[in-house]
C-alpha cells in the first residue's frame, strides 16, 4: 500500500493524474451540469512568468475540483480587459495589451491613482498592486493555452476558454470607446452616454486593425466592426466563445427601468419597430463577420416584458435568430440591492421560451474590480442567492422539468488577484445541495408566462405597452413580499402540456394574465378550471373576451386612478402597527386604471375579498369563484396595483409601506383560498418581508427562503396541513406551523400535520435497518392526522411506520397507515396519532 501511495504522489508531482475509480454512481442524482464556468480576471497572473502562470492555472482547477467532477465540460471565462482588447487588436501578438489591472473606474476625469483621497472607486481607479506586469497579446495566448492544459490534466474534462466584451467603462482604460470613438456611446447606466450601443455606427478611422488593415470606413456599423475583430481575435488567441456583458446586444439601457421606448413619463410605441430592426441588425451584422463562435450573454437586470416595453428588446426575435447563443442568466444585482423579486422575475421570464433547452445559473462569489467579495461580505456567507434561484425550474412543451445546464461563477478571484480557497470550499456544498434538491415536478405555484402574447401585443397595439411593462413589475413586488413562485412555462407550452397531460398540474395553482379574447389560451384556461384546476389571474381585463369574463363573473366600468381606501376580508399578516389602508394606483405603471367589478353580486360561488374605494366610487379588486360543476376547480382574480413609481435612477421606487398599502401583497394573501397560507408576524410595515420558494423534488417539498429581517415569525399552512421542516421544532398555532428562521434557509418537508396546537419535532434519525435510506421521528403529536410524502418510487410495502416504540422496531406492530387522497399527491396518511411516530423507507 505504501509503495502504491508513493507511485500516486510521484505521478501528481510530475503533473499526471491518477485515474481513481468513480465510486459514486449517483452523480448529482442524475442532474449533472453540461458546463461549469470559472470566470477569472488576469489579476492572479502577477508575474509574466511561464512557471508562475502554470501554478496559478493549476490552483484554479484544484480549488474547484470537487464541483467540477459533476460536469461534462469546464470553461474559463477571462475578464482580460473591458472588451477593448478586441476593438484595439491589430493582429500582431507582440502588441502591448491594455488589461484590467485596476480597482475602480479607469475612464473618469481623474488619472489612475490621482485625485483627492475621498474620491470613491466609481470616481477614479487605483492599480490593484504595485508594478503590475506588462502583458502582450502573445502572453495572453500563452495564458489561454496554460489554462487548457492544466484544466485537462486536473479535471480530465474538455476545457473551453471564453473572451468577454463589456459596453461600459468599468474594467480597463479604453481610448477606443471614450476618446477615439465616443460616437458609439448611447446608454447612461454609468453616467451620461457611457455605454456602447450595439446599433451605433463608427466614424472614419485610418488606424490599422486586424479586421480592417486599411482603417475603419465612415459609417461602419458597430456590429460589423466587433464581429470582424472578434473573428480575428478569438481565432488567433485560441478562444472558444465570446461573452457579451451588461446588457450588450439587448438594447441600450441594460440596467434602467427606462430606455429607448419608455422615459418614465410615457411609452413611445412608434419607436418599437425601428428599435427591433436596429437590434436585429446588430446580431445579423455580427454573425455575418463572426459566424461560428458561440455567444454567451449577460442580458439586462430586468425582465422580458419590462425590457420589451421600456427599451424595445425583442427577446423572441433574438432567440429565434439562430445566433448560436445562450440566453441571459439571473442578474447578479440581487447581491447589490437585495431585490430578489427582480432577479427571480428576470431569470424566469427569460427561460419561459429558449433558443434550445440550454440555460445558465450564475453565482456572484467575488468581484475583481470593486473591492467586494459577495460570498464573504454582501451575502455574509449566507446561501440565499443559491437556494432561491436554484429552486427555479422551467417546464418545456413536452411537460419535462428542465434545470439549468450551465453554471457560472463570477469570479474565482478577487479585486487583489487572490483566489482564497475558503470561498469554493464554503460555496460548493450549497451548490451541490441545491442541485441534489432541485425540482423534479411543478411547484405549488406555476407561472404561465405570456412570452408570445407580450411580443405580439407590443407591435400590434402600442397602447398595451403599459400592461406589458406592468405585469412583470407586479410579480417582482409580489415575490419580494413572500409570494412563493419559482416554476415557469410559456403560454404555448402550457397549452401543449395540458392537452397531452390533463392531470399534470393537479397539485399546482396556475398564475396567469387575463388571456386575449377568443384566443386558444383563453379556451385552455377555462377548460382547466372547469375540469378541476386552480387558477390565479392577475392584471387588467380590458381585452378579456365574454367567455373569460363569464368565468370570472366580471364586468367593466369606468377606469379610476389615484388615491383609494383599500378594505379587505382577508386575514393579513400580524403586525404591531398595522398596514395603512390607503393605496395609490398609478395608471401609467399599473396597466391602466381600475375598472373591474363583480358582475353578479348574487352569485353564490363568488366571494369578494378586497375593494378599493375613491369617494363614492368602489371597485372590486380581489375575488374568487367556484361552482359545483367545476369538479373542485376554482379561479381567483387580483386586478393588482404596482405600488411603485419612477423617481429617477435605475429602478422603480416602491411606495413607502408606512404610508401606503403595498398592493402586490394581495397576491400572497389570496393563496389562502387555495389552501396555501403563508403569513408573517413583524413589528411594522417597514420591516421587509421574507422571500420564499417552495419546490418539489422526489415527491418532497423544499422550502427555501431569505429573511432581510430575521425578527419576523413565519406561519405556514398548506392544503394537506401544517408542514414540518426536517430538523426543526415548531409550535403549532391554530393549525399553522410556526418558525423563526435564519437569514438564509433551505429545508425539506415530507410530513404535514393537522393538529391545532402543541410543540411538534421532526428529526432525522439512524434507522439501524438494512436497506433503509431515511428514518425520521415525529414527536409531540396529539390526536393528529399525519400525511407522509416518501421519496419517489417508495411503495406502500417499502414504507414503515411505528408509533411510540424504540429500536429494534419490530417490538410492536406497525402503526396503521393508508394511501392518501390523490388530490394532495402521492402520500400516505396516519390518523389519530398521539406521541411519537418513527417513519422510515
């Protein structure tokens, strides 16, 4: 054995790998990634020395090796500069390389390292180290080759290297953008005209470039120039793909709630068609010059509907252009502003439809430019931005659950060029846990996203732009207030799935806009409800057809906006200082005025839950309806108010919750009508609400959450009872399970109890029984009904339940249990349970 160990160590020291057998055949339970990308700046390469470069490359892959074993391919995305290394490339490898050796913004009026001491890094830049190395394009080529060799040697996987292009001023000094060719600037994300517009044109330039050896002719489209330069640069240096950063290729304003179409005051629908042509022109011109290299994209910080209505971003056209591209991932902005609702809405809305089945999740570990390492500081080593977006799943047109195929880490190094092993050591277990627990079935809420409808409406009827803009903002605020939405499919996919698999959504509530009159979606939603389905409809109903209005028992009256009193029969959260009863509805930001009323007040199946009153005028804004002939089907309607406005800056500003009621709260409250009740206790309205995801994996329920304020108390009740979180105790109150939870949490629930009060514990145990995977003890039961959700594939014969006994379990006969009502899914029921239950399978 000692001799064998010496041989293995010798192989490692000589740079060879020892091919050990794969003893774990359950690789992520069949959920491996297609690709994992380690994003990296040039800063770790602190010496232009070949041996040192090799050491850095070896350390990079070694640090992440326990994660990289779960992927088919490994990529490294190099943040070499700001993209100007592509624009400036002359085709000569001995050309000096301007690289991102700074912290802060090197393209301000202050020279690097100069200016008053109180300037922020957004106002000037500093060198990241004394005397950083000087590199040439030839050195960069050697680094790329070294990364490929080290990666292949250590991981045994194919290694791909990506280049990056950023439209802004953040990462490196750029004479090309800000001195030679400022005519290409359009966006204002980091100051007036600081971001390159993808559909700009270049002035004449007599300097030689790799793709333009005789200079740039006047009026050369930027797409043509970037495409041709990219083709030379990527080919010559050995790259495999190109990443377009910070919204580039998706309009002009990647970060703002306004843009080319919406200025915060009005929507200029007449600009839509031309803007679409300009954006499509960029992609076509780029692809003409650079036809084969894969394109990966960062996208914007917003969502599909908001991007279309504010900046003319036609995602449908881009996706259908056959550009060999990956869709944008989740935005990293949640780490900066805590706006997880915006991150989740952006992420989900962009995956409702895809160019193919690939999409990616991106996690923010370090920032190599702005002196922060989100895992260590912004997140405080809490994994909420792992478990929440990784609880998301899309459903395709075949009814298949599709998970992200690609995983990116921004970045493996920090602002000082350090690669602290602590970060991959701490992050990797959470990533793997989230992947092991990732969805295998639709969640309790499924967003039927109007991807096709939004794009059709925008160009057919510009007056609907406020409605398109509003829908995603409403859902964003609802998620930020605890609405547990994390499964999505498009309206087209929904119609295919429900036609082929009518019972597929039996355990879910569908969440949808009001469909277009006489559309196929309208018919599918009506059939769904009338055949026992549960549906939550949101938004204006101005274009509803007679059949859908009849389903909702809805009629239109005159539209109102402004200040209202809101009244409701809904049981709100428990606050020491209650929510205000005043609400402001702004038609511009809420898809028009409020014009909805229940048509037949005498209808026995209709229950009005909330009204908004303005003087002598009242409008019904939340109600539910059910009929006996609907076989248990039920529909709820929330007109919705986007309780926010544009006050300048980047995002819409939410109303002060101490002064105005937050309208999107009603989206969560109405779920009680479907048996899904999530309430919180907090001090006052200004205490931020938790963000919650409930996903389904292997027949279990997985609760993932983020608590901006950990003083809140959580109360849960679902149709099958109060959920018990494995590993926790709960004090049951009025049939709710009550928990105080940490900043970030991810917990499984496989047991639900119907019991009015008492302290109940749910703890994992060792079964001591051959071939039993799980053993869980419940204690504190008092004449309870317990519903058990074992793993998928566990039969009645494979489930064992014992009451009030100890090991060895055969001392007493098993407790009686039976299959449960199928409307609650695949589970088993124990009735009249008192004391302890031990359940294993």
